[in-house]
C-alpha cells in the first residue's frame, strides 16, 4: 500500500473516532440523561479531553491526511510533511484524552450521597478499596441515579478512543516520514525489453 493511500485510510478512521469522543464527552455533562447545575458535574469533565483532545486535535491531521495523497510530487511530499507534524499533535491529543479520562475514572464521580450535598465519595480511597473493584460501594451515590456507571462507561470509552487515535496518529507519523523521503506512491516503471533479431 502506498503512503498516500495509507494516510487517507487512517484519516477516514479518525473521523468517526473523533465524533464518538466528542459525543462521549458531551454525555458526561448530563449524568444519567439529567441536566445538573455546573457545580454538580464531575470536575474531570471540564478538561474537554474528548472534545478538544480526541476530537478537534485529531480532526486537524485527519483532514490533512485525506488531502495528502493528491497529484504532484512536491505537493505530496509537502502534504505528507504536514501530516507528520499534525499527526504528532493528534497523538498528543489522544494521549491527553487517555490521561485525563483515566484520572476521572480513578477519582470517581461527584454525587449526592443522600444528604443533599454533592461530594466526591471515592476520592480518598486506597488502591485496595478503589470503587472500581467494589461494585457494592456504587450505591453510595444516590443522585444522580446511576452516575457511577455513567462515568465509568463514558470515561472508559474515552480512554479506548484516545488510545486508538494515538496509535493511528503514531502510525501516520511513521508513514508520513516514509512519504516525505520516498514520495506518496511507488510508480511502476515501464521496462522495455529489446528482442534480438
């Protein structure tokens, strides 16, 4: 597969992943489908890891990848060089999404434990007592209903999407470097064979 086609393929994969990341991040603002006050939403949602990190920062290289396989030797190499730079940015965005989502997952959600006050009931847990491994503690959060499951699923999705995007962008960095050095496609050369008379 030539480097231009590979870039286009990766670019096409990144678009649905970015849309899924933005959607997952937006859903975190509405725990269990409810609209809450700003101060009642988990703090790790406000880092916009799905919207900016796995979304916008990945769309930039994806757009460039789709146009990198065009005609013209110079345009192809310049385009591939831009995909290398933008893919490095996309890798950073994917890693940022992974790290912030993992922190949100580990620290747990903001919720009402039954006294009307929103707190982080799982923040000071040790590794042995982490709420992720003790499902029976999830009932500590009374409001919003199912907020723990909501956060666990959506943050896990963001971690997975961020990891896939980071890997794809790293592959494009390598593919782009090859494209800059060798061009976007190996053209078949016609070899004329002369027959003896």
